[in-house]
C-alpha cells in the first residue's frame, strides 16, 4: 500500500482529549498545512511525513491552554512575597508596569512567555491594564508575536478613583478606541483582542456595562476578575450593594455566556448556580490562590454543576514559576485542602475511615489544562484536543530520560503530580503546525538575552519608581552587597 504524504508525522502515546478521551498507547498524529488530518493507532497509520518525530517513549498531547495571565508583570516576578495587597498593588504593581513603554513591555513580557511555551503552553490569555503608555500593550503583543504563541488579549479599561491611581485612569471612549486600534493592528489567526476591566470596582458601573456590550456586539469574551480584591471593600461602601459580585453582575445584566470570570472564590450562597444558569465560564487560578494562602479554594463547586472551567496562572508577580503543570497539581491539592477545611469548619470533624477517594484526578487536571481551557475561551472548535480538522497545537514529550515519569503504569499521575516534564524533554511544541520549541529551547528567541535584558530593566525600574524598598521587604536573611563586604 502506498502511503499518503503529510507535512509532519508524530508517533508515540497519543492522548487526544477528544470527546471519548481516546488514548492510543501506540499511536500517530498526521499534520498538513497546520491542521490535524488523521489520528489513531500506529498499526492503522497510512501516512509518511516530510518530518517524522517520536516513537517509543514519547507522549503526544494537545498544547496546554493558560486562561489567565498578566504578562507585563515579568519585571516584578515574585515580588509579591512578603507584601500586603495594597503594598504591592500601589507600591510596585502600578508604578513598575506603568513605567513600561512599548520597548520595556516587550522586555518584561518575553521571559514569562518563554516560560509558557518551554513547558508546553500553546495558548495564553493576557489581561493588560496599565495604559500610562498606550503602546505598552503593543510591546506585549510584539513579544507574543515573536514567540509565536496563540493569545486572547484583553485590554482592560480602569477608571474608578477609589481603586485606580490617577495616571492609570482613562475614560470609556479612550478605552474602546484603543481596543479598536490594537484589534485592527494585531489580530490575526493566532491573536484575538477583546475589552474588559479588572473587576467591578475598578470601573464605573455604567461604563463597565458598556464595555460588556462592546464584547457582545463584537462577538468577544468579557474577561473579568470576580470577586476582585476590592469588591468586598467597595461594593457595599460606595455602591450600596450587600450581595456578591456575581449577583451584582447578574443584576446588571452582564452575567452571560460570553463572560469568563477569573478566580471566582469565596462566593455568596447561590452564586455558583447563577454562574451555571448564565452559561459563564471560570478561569481557575489554583497556584496563585495557594501561594496567597486561600485554604478555601473550591473548583468542585463549579465542576459538579457542569460549569466550564480552565486553568490559569495569573501574573508572574504571584505565579512565580509561571508553570501550568504546577497549576494542575495545585488544582488537586488546593481542592483537597479546601475540602478538608470545609469539613473541619462544619458541625462534625473529619473522620478518616480508609474508604475515602479524594476528589479530583490527574486526568481531570489535564482536561482542565487542555480541552477545558479551550472551551472556557470559546476556542474548542479549533484547539484543545487532537482531532482531524483542528489546528495542530501539539506538545511532544520524550519521557525516556525523565526519572519522574518512570515506570509508566501511572503515567498521567506522574506527569501531573510530578509537575510535568522538564523543558529539555519537550521535543517539540507546535502552534498551528509550526514548530516554536525544539528540545526545550525556542527556535528563534534567545532565552539568555531575554533574561539579561529583563534583569537590567528591573534594576532600572526599581530605582526609577522608588520600588526598591519592597524588595526583600520582610526578609530574615542578611543580604550583603559587594560594597558592604
């Protein structure tokens, strides 16, 4: 039999994430013109590829999908540790990112984006809300373009005087005009653009609704933090609203199928049902919630109701390693700790009987990081699973040198609980059939140069906006500089 030709033929254990969740333990994936044309068992393969990769000991997965990020925050990676919310938000979040023009934003965003793709993420969200320099967002989008990752960019308009410093405020007409500008300039087959605000209390109520109406008119998602940190502080005090954030969104007519809400923890009774009934989606951010000590994390509240959920990371200022595999593990551990917290907070203490099966599984975590994320972003018609006709966003792992992935009987558990593969074992990352990572390194962006430039930028920003006082603010260590030694 003469074999059919394809551009790329991948072989190995193929984890499809298709509706039947088929896993071909000895499978193949054929790609032509950036799309998947065939997938199945190796014994039935009728293709030969111009490039062939994989084989025994390899794993072929859909590219991972990160549903929440603030990529410009690379310049302050990890600085949240040891600070209060208002110290970090007003002390360096706003000042340092606000000082980033187009070039600086490109420098700041590139290493976090490299983090994502070097660990197998092919699609990310970005929520950009610092527009002192209107072209700051252009720098982030240029970095996204240079790396070649797929992105849903949300440009967030913020203007509430209680939550937003004056230089960061902009009126609604400016926010929408700038959204239209970047939409016209940057949208292509990998990048889409939408509008929103950080949260309910960062934008005047009627303007928030107008932003939502723009997304409806333009067939886009409305991406919002809910509840946002200031919601409880300002909703009752300034707006006379004693209910929950989702109750407010519902009252305003905003809670709808095009809404994706980030975090969505500590809800009022009945709000999860409101979310389910509205058809809205949730961007779970379990790694960040654990880092900040949220012991009541609850994704089960949504998943058992059939609410569409994906996994996100947040900005690198709080998602230190910027690794979606860590978020998968955090989803499981955070849920189990939260379940135990709720049991112990109830009328009866938890009693271990040996009969319990803890909620969640590695399979479920991987679903959330692939097809779940694609559905949450309303992109599941073309990404999130390995099915004929979909875009070839693919991750190829060589597990043969990965001690944490051996032996293979519990391979998915080892992947998720072991925080995924090492970057060097990721043989390929493909976006729409185009290779962007080979053996853990980007094909064209110099990782070492990106790190050098970001190190220099942080030093400049710390001095420029007087943020150095927040570095190691509550450290117990004795830091001795060269000049003091």
